[in-house]
C-alpha cells in the first residue's frame, strides 16, 4: 500500500502549486484611460462595462454595454477566460467577434476591443 505522504506526489503537488500565477492584467492601449492597468486576481471575475455601479472597470462609450464582458485570469492555465455579455460585441484585436455567452480562453498579449475600436485593451 502506498503512503499518503509519498515524496514524489508531494513534489508534483508542490511544483504545480508554485507554478500557478496569482494575477493577470488588462491594460488600456487606446481610449480615455490609455496606459491604465487593471489587475486581474487569479480566478476572480472582473466585469467591464459602461455602468460604474455594476462593473469593476467602467468604460464611458455609448457602444459599450452597461455590463459588456467578464474577464478572469485562470492562473493554473496561464490563460484569460473572456465572456461577452453585450449587444454590440467584444472583439479580438484583429476584428473577430466573440460569440455572446461563450467562454474563450485567450493568451497574454491578445488584444480586445469593446463595441468599437475606440477602446482597445491588451491582456498582460
């Protein structure tokens, strides 16, 4: 019978825990808040949208929905989970529209814009 305190299991578990990122980020690279970085704590949803009372980061633009999209940094995967909740769309930097309500897992460096190209963000 294998011991619960097997050293190889402890090493793998410790290694995985130590490699998990604790935070991601989102930087405004075009728009009213250019240069601002918003921290994305690991595995916590952050809401972007026009309504400052319902969102973590308010974006002032008529094309941005009150609750536009939800972003979370998934540290174990080193990816960003993005879900569009809007009428006018969340787009990848190259113009591909994300399907409303569907989860997308994006890498650091990907760019997103909300509703129109006036507000561009980079996952970092």
